[in-house]
C-alpha cells in the first residue's frame, strides 16, 4: 500500500462510485462569508492531514471530517480543512471526506461507510490507531455522521475489496449543529437507530438554529436512555453554519474548546 503524505488525496472508489453520480463537472466557488463551496461531486475523495509527530511507533487517533451544505454543496473550508487543522493541534490525524453532492444522501452514506474501511485498511501506513477512529460532521454532515454511527452493521453497497471487510463503525462521534435528525413530532428519525452499541457522542447546537434543535435533543436523549456516553451543549445564540470562526456569539469558539477536552480526555491515549 502507498503511504499518504500531507494533504495527499485518495479516491474513495477504485472506479465509478456505487450508486448514483452527478454528470456535472466539479466546481469550487468562493461564496458568502468567504466560504469555499464545493459542488457537483461525482468522485468522492479522502484528504489526509497527519497529526504532527505520529509514527509507526506512536500512531495517532484520527477523525474523519464531513462538511455540511444541505447535501447540495460542501462548505469545504469552513467545515472541512479548518476543522482538520484544529484536530491536528490536538494531536489527532484528520481525514477530510469529500462526499457526493448534490441530492444524494444514500450515495453520501456509501461514501462514508467505504471511507471508514479505507482508513482502517491504511491505518498502519498512515500511522493511525484504527481503534481510535471517530467522525465529526456539520449540519448535513452531522446528519451523515449520525447515520454512519447507527448504520454500520452492513454496507449499503456491494463489497468491492478488503476495505469493505473492515468495520465502518466510528469509535466516537461529534455532531455540530446536526440537521435532518428529527421527524415532525420532534422524535428521532428511524434512519438513526441509536442503541446501546452506538458510539460515544458529543453534540452542540443553538436555540436560534433555523433548522431546529429537536433532532440534537432527540439523539442525545436516545443515547442517554441506552447508557451511551453522551454530551449535549446548547447555546442560546449562534444560528447555523458558524464552523469555528470567531463571531459575535460565544458558541463558535466555545465548542472547539469543549470538544477538544472531550477528545483528549477520552480518546487521545
């Protein structure tokens, strides 16, 4: 197997991705609030951000990062590369997933499941501890992270190679203003069946999020009911889509500190 170097990319699928793919060319547009919008993704890719000091002797814990964008685009820097750089400061290797968009939730789940297997397959070469591999997702990426964390018993696509024989279950999960988790009555959607085997989870959201906080609360309550280690941090203000860039509200700088402590306390050693 080849060794990754800093910010080297790897295609998730050896040929054409399983399931539906867009026929539009991929684009990267600098949009509002200086956020890079990646759209029309038909070739899902992983990009590695190695933890400083990681080695064969001292493999690092790792986190797969999944940006949001309403399953229409990916906020590739705000909720992607900037998060990877933060994880590196904590001693974690980050692997950024560019999953399929637009309007391809099932394809995105396939991309996420296969990516977890690929990361574990390459763990030795990439100096990653395969038993300390988590996931963080934002907005739609939070929804995708929740689905991945509760739908890992079998792949949603046909086996391709040895990577698909390895577990796609995250060892821990972080959901940052997750979207689309609740039904109209506020209950957790059936597509996210939290049970006693669901990975430990940390969640952050704000009361003024236009996409509702019901899903975050429902996921947390189900985790607690099943005795899963869980944290939920609710802030009154901050809206949606703030990433970790400093703004007028505390949440955007507070959650990285809280999640950083959670990560280093429970998963760094």
